[in-house]
C-alpha cells in the first residue's frame, strides 16, 4: 500500500497551535472592537465635550482674599466629569456631570460639606456648558439655579453660578470663579 498525503490535511497536533492562535486573534479583535464601540464614553463625542475642563486649577473670585483650588477628572471609564473643589474657610464640594446616551441629555449634581445638594440638566457644546436646576431658598421658596462653564483658553475657564427667584425672569450672580490651570 502506498502512503499518500492529502493536500490540506494535517496531523492533529499541528492544528492545535493554529486553532489556538486563531482563537487568541478573535478574542483580541473582539476586545479591541468593544474598546472602540461608538457607544463608549471614551469615543462618544457628546461625552467628551467637557474635557477642556479636566485638570488642576487655581480658582479666584471676588470677595475671597485667598485663592481656591479645583481638580477636575474623568471617572467611570470617562463617562463622568468630577470636579472636587476647596473654596476656603473649610468649604468643600463636588460637582459631577455626565452625558446620558439614554435620553441624549447632560445631567449634573452639586454637593458640598454644608449639606447642600442640587441636581441639574443642561446643554454642553465644545467650550461651553449651561446647567439649570431647582432648589429651595432659606424660607422654602422656589429657586432656580444656573451654572455656566466657559472655556476662555487652554489654560483659563470661567464658572458662574446664578440664582433666580422669579423662575428665570431675572438672575443674580452668586459665584463667579476664574480658573487658571496650574502649571507643572
């Protein structure tokens, strides 16, 4: 009997490394595809619109003799923008902002160490943001809050917090902070 080799056939021990290499390639390609998923916050253009604010900042504002500080970073796989700030005289807080792909809107929350919490909805465009949300005044009256964040340059941002006691007909400025990026 004559021994012949059929073209394309191979010994099973030679197929194992080839199949293993194909499986590893497919697994790696699947992971890469997930990392570049257009729904992922890291590549979603709407989620990246506040990135200009990320960094370490010195904050100055009228009426404050010493400067304050702010650190803005991304969290939750770049889905959440978090500002941690120190306002002086023991006043600290955090602002959190995120784009929701569910309702195609931006949402925010402010909380400080004096027990204040405010929830906002807003609109963000490259270089600017505006968030509005209700709260209550000292006597229980309705108050409307508006936060604006404006990029002035790569190293300067302005944040303004305004309040309205007449449902947005008039506004008074409660805070206007000038953010200067800390230099390394």
